[in-house]
């Protein structure tokens, strides 16, 4: 689990964030975007070309848990980072499928029990 940094808007966070898809960090130069952390409220998508604030997006992404799982829903870009440490966008969920919500709840519960 990560500790939010003050410069990234951490003081506004309402949900515990869990790092996911660690495997992609080693190959991020070769992929355009990937989800690097997830919470019950949204995700952070590492991206070299983040979308503007307020952009509504259709979400369909994979998370590696025990197996590769798919999360589907809708969201809105609520934060954009363009720094060397973290480039991408925070996307707040506006709608998730029931299966996706259950999966995210499970990921959060597992992380909190460690």
C-alpha cells in the first residue's frame, strides 16, 4: 500500500489506495497506459498523455490479482499529474459493473488484512 504524498492531492483522498500491476512497472516504456493503483473510489492510470480534467471515460482494464481480472465501468478524470515521478491521471468511478465493484472490494479487503 502506498502512503499518499501531499503534492499529489492526498489530503483530498477518501479511500485507501492499493498498488496493483507491479509487473507493468518494468515495461512501462513499451506500453501506453496502465492502472498503477486502485481504490473503491477510482484508479490512477499511468499515462504519457493524460486526458484533460473532467473528461468522461469508459473503463475496461485488467488487474493482476491471483489471475488476470477485468474491471469495467465509467469514470471521470479528476486529477492530472505531469511530474517525473508520476505521470498520468486519477479517474474517479462514476459507475462500475457489479462484478467489478466486488473485485475491487476484495482487493482492498486483502490489502487491509496484510
